[in-house]
């Protein structure tokens, strides 16, 4: 049911019937093997790349905060114009 590929990847063999399902422990072992196979593919960024990515994310968050703040001010002004100031 399970076959190890030459690159260390674990894949299910095609053509297995639906009734012949592996037990829960075998499926769990296959899942853990696949997790480790994927983790071997992860590339850790260098310090320079990490700082650049962090700067991009923080810049995007600041821009989005400015957009939301601007829309909040716009809608506050719009509702004041449409409905007036209560009590005045």
C-alpha cells in the first residue's frame, strides 16, 4: 500500500481497492513519514532575507492600517453629514 520513492518521499501505491484500507496506525506512520519528508524540503532564509521579508510584512501592515484608518475617518464624516450630529 505504501511505497518509498527514490528521493525519500512516501506515496500511496495507486490501484489499491477502497475496501483494503490500512489500519489507523499504518496511516499515522505514513502521515508522520510524509511530514518529515516535507520538512526536509524546507529552506531556512538567511539573516538578510529574513530582515527583508520582515520589512515587507511590516510595511504592508502599516499601509493596510492607514487604509482602514482613512476609510474609518471617511465613513465617520459621511455619517455625520447624512444623519447630522445628535443633540445639536
